[in-house]
């Protein structure tokens, strides 16, 4: 494998290789090596100081080892030939030679191993929305790059040209892109890539974000995955489709969520998995919507779910069951609609799987669907009367819910959870004491 990868890198004209991983909050980290060291690093790994990485290690136990996942090798198509760069994702190990328990990618791999032990393959397909903004002379208030709206087309649309260039680069990075389109808000776009096993999909989601940013930068634009960058318009979500497959039955993969006799084509396993997501939704929010800004998206009126319920034809629900092509059994899936692209996809998918598996283990059943109810417009008393839970209204509320959820904390592991909780409570405290433009405008002359 080492010889093959080294030969491939040389054939691709690669000069530098980026060894990538994420910190606990999802920020991509990279150690760059010249290509002549690649064989050595594949064989032996490479040591780095983990004490400066968010959530990794204290100064007295800082030595960390990166080991290359050779299957994740990709060339950056936007890099210049004389400085051609490639990347590989890495797993993080401690000085004791064991997988580091606060590595987010490792946390997902641990959960996937538990699923595989049951004969399950967990597949995910995220829909990452993003905004393109003009560089605005240093003004932090964003200006959308275009004036389009949902599914708009214009032959001379500059934003469409940028989006198409992003798609070309994503394909070159190995993502199986299905489609791209303008979203509802000004300057907002979505590009969807094909579902895959959750680890590959999480790797792809990380690569997706920095590819979008790299191409936008080439056009002197800012791309952002901030959940709610502009007041009064829709925010960006990361709706995540998921299913469980049996890897092989007589040479054919079987969708364990599919049941042809059910109204929604869902199996009992799928219903229990969905019930687990509903059971843990309030705690799950801290992981899948993990920023202060996330809770300015999760409000009524902007197509983001607020109430914990499920439906097929109702997009106001937290969970939706998408329609599929008749006879196509592989398409049956659950769509979770409250994650946003500020999350760490490794932690998000691990937590989703843990919640679903808990529902299966406990044989939970979901509440009645809300197909015929527009829950966006329900009043507080109506929601309470129907017994529909409400998502947390702030990051602090979500963190407090997560602190009480032993299933999700166990999925992360005690050290990783502690690091995540610490980082996010620091974020909340920083936000809590910050004076905003809104406060100045409202109170400066009127207080």
C-alpha cells in the first residue's frame, strides 16, 4: 500500500502531502510533509504536539501520533502544479500506541464498529447549505453575492459559474456529486453528494467545506457554513439522510429500513431507530447544532424545525421520511432536519447512530406522525396539548440536556465529551458577555 501510494503521488506530480484530522469542535488541522517523506510516514506515522489542539491533551501528555488512512488520498485540484498538494486523513494515537480517545474520527469509528458487530452498515447523506458573500472592504456585515432564490436559473449568473466550478473541484476530489442549486435565501447554495458509509461521508463533508472555501477564495468571495449569517432570511442546514444496511445477503446489500408492507415503507427497525433520534433530540442538538449561532436558525418561520416530531410530507417536522422511486428499496431512509454545517460531522454521525441504536435496543416506538399539521404555526399551548417536545432555545440549554444524556456522552467517551462540553461552554460564556450591535441600537439612547 505504501509503495502504491507513493508511486501514485509521484505520478500525480504531488510536492506536498497534508496529513489531516479535526479537533473536537470540527476545525480541520493539518501537518504538511514533503512528498519524499510519505513512505516513511505511512510506515511509522508522524509525531505532533497535541497540547495546542482544542480538546486533545494537556501539556504534560502532549505527544500524539498520526497514522495515515491511505484510502483517503486525494489531490487538491486547485493547487498550482509547482506546489501541487494532496491530502490524506489520519487517525490519532496516543504515546501508548492506542487509538486516542478524544479523536473525533476515532469516536465515529468506535460507534461504527458497534454497528458492524450487529451486521449493520450505517449510511449517511448530508445536504450542506452555504452562503457566498462578497468581500466587503473589511466590513463584517455580509453582502450576498447574488440575488437569486430557490432553484433560480440565469444563463449569465456569476454565482452559478462559481457553484459549477465548486462542483468540478468536488468531483476531482472524489465526491460523487448528485446536484447543485440555488437555495431560498440571497447568496445561499446547496450541493448534494451521494450517500455512503458514515466514515466516508464524514471525510467527504470535511473536504466539501474546505473545497467550497478554496474555490470561493479564488473568486475573491467568502464562503461560509455559519448557520444564520443574516438576520431575517433562511439559515443554512445540514439535513442528514440515514439508513442501515446489511452489508451482504447472497451477494446483495439489503436496506434494513425497508418494509414494502408499511405505509411509509419503514421496517420496525427503522421506526425504533427514528424513535431513538426523537428520544435524544434535545441532547443531540448540542452536537449537531453546536454553535451559539445555531439557535438563531432553529426558530419558527425560516424552514428550520423547532418541534420534535416526524412526518413524510411535512417539512416543518424534525424528521422527514422522503419519498422514493417505486421499487427502489435502497432509497428508504430517515432525514434528520435540524443538524447544521457548523457541526463536527464525525461527532454528529456518531451521536446520531448512538441515539438510533438506543431506540432499537429499547424497542422504542415513535409518536404519531404530523403529516397533516403545519407545526410551524402551532401555538405554544397547542404544542403542549399534543405532547410535542421543543428543541432547546440556546446552546446553553442544549449543553445542559446533553449533560444528562448518558447514551450520547458514552458514544463520545468521557474525555472527548468533557473536552467538547468545556469548549462549548467557553463559547457560550464569551457570547454571553459580548455586547452586540442590536444591544447598542436598542439601549444606548433609550436606557
